[in-house]
């Protein structure tokens, strides 16, 4: 059995790959992609906190509250799953998991979807927001 090396208290996070969203295709459905894109649209280069607030109607248009809530609940479940990617470090494979959001809430009473993107992904998220049209971004997010 190989002895484990102790981790130093100042161990750094691995550097995120510049093509993170290409390496980790999200394969979102249309509701998930729309929610993600609209939330991303709430960010700006000056954003200190990566927060968003959307109405059910923003994401889904008109519909019954219960139906909208169910669709958004399913989208929330999928979008809060971490991205998984692998790297090589000193010739060994390393597996990484990183969540897109630190928080996402759906409130049936106010019909609001609120959340906070993971600050560690800030530069990647702002690049996505600034470099792609909505249609291109939707195609990237829905790619399987």
C-alpha cells in the first residue's frame, strides 16, 4: 500500500482549463440552457458578486405556476450538479469537480429564481457572456 503524501495547508487549486465549458459539455435541455443564459446575462465585468434574479416568466414565458415551478425545479437540480474534468499532474490523472453555482433558489410564492454563480469561475463566465451570441451559447450548452 502506497503511503499518502500530506497536503500542505497552502495547496493551490488547480488552474482551470481555458476551454472548461468545451471539455465539460453540459448537454443541457432547452429550459436549463435558457435559465443559465439569462442568469449569465445578469453579470457584468464590474460584478463584485455573481448574483442573478429572474422571474419564472423570464425563463419560461406564460404558463401555470405549478408547471413552471416543476420545470424550473428540474432545471435547478441539473444546473447545480458540478462540472467534472480531468487534468494531468506529474504524469498522473487528477479528477476535479467544480459547481457552477454556490446557490440557486426557486421561490414558488414570489415566482423568482435567484442565485449566485461560483466566484472561482468568474473569468470563464464573463468570457462566455461577452464572447458568444445567445444562439451560439445555447448551442454550446445544449451540445451532447
